[in-house]
C-alpha cells in the first residue's frame, strides 16, 4: 500500500510539464496581456517590441477568405491603426484549447468594444449613444520557445459579428 502511494506521488511530481489547466491559465494570461497592450500602443516600436516578445518570427495570419499574410504585411496594418481611435476594451476569452506535444491549439473569441454616438439612427433614434461589440473567432497556434509561449499563427474562423447594446 505504501509502495503504491509513493509510486503515485512520484509519477505525479515527475510529470513532463504543466497540465492542461495550468497551460490554459498561462495562455489566457497572455491573451489578457495582448489585449491590454493593444489598447496602449502609441508608436511603431511598441508594435515591433510586442511582436518580438510574444510572437514567433515566422508568425502568420490567415483571414476569413483563406488569404495568408506574414508579419510585415500585418505590421503595415497595425502601424496604420495607430492613428485610429482606440477601442474602449478588448477581451480574448479562450473557448476551447487542445494541448499537444509541440504546442497548443486554441479557439478564442476576440471581443472589441466601442462606445459610439449613432448620428445616423442606424441602431435606434438619431444621436443616441450605443455600445458596439464586435466578436471574431480565431484559431491560434501557440508553441513553446525556450520555455516561453509564443503565438505562431492566427486563423480567422469567420466574419465578425457585431452586437449593439443600448446603454442603461
């Protein structure tokens, strides 16, 4: 009985790495960091440094039509976005995750929230404030590089869905 207990404890403590729950928590933390930082980007160097730290050098983006874009192509759009108004909030909750020997596949919903004033009356009476939430589903591929998780690819799984909530 004591031998079985010791063997079980040894196997438990000598695992090959963190379990799926710990990996999910760590990657969700990285999504939270990405979302918060994106709201604060002010310069090209902010974008470049962030990419260097959290993304692999060969990172790719596949849009909803299947078009593959590399980092220099996406970087140009990210730099352009610096001059646009920042959203009020971004969240990226994990919907599903599969941990594999060489990384993790994650389905995540990116929610971008913006407060607007509807001058055209598209969502009700003219000049009324509204909150728009744009939700886009992605399949992301994460890999471990020198004991650090890095995003290797992002594939958009469909068109964004916009919901409109009237303010309280």
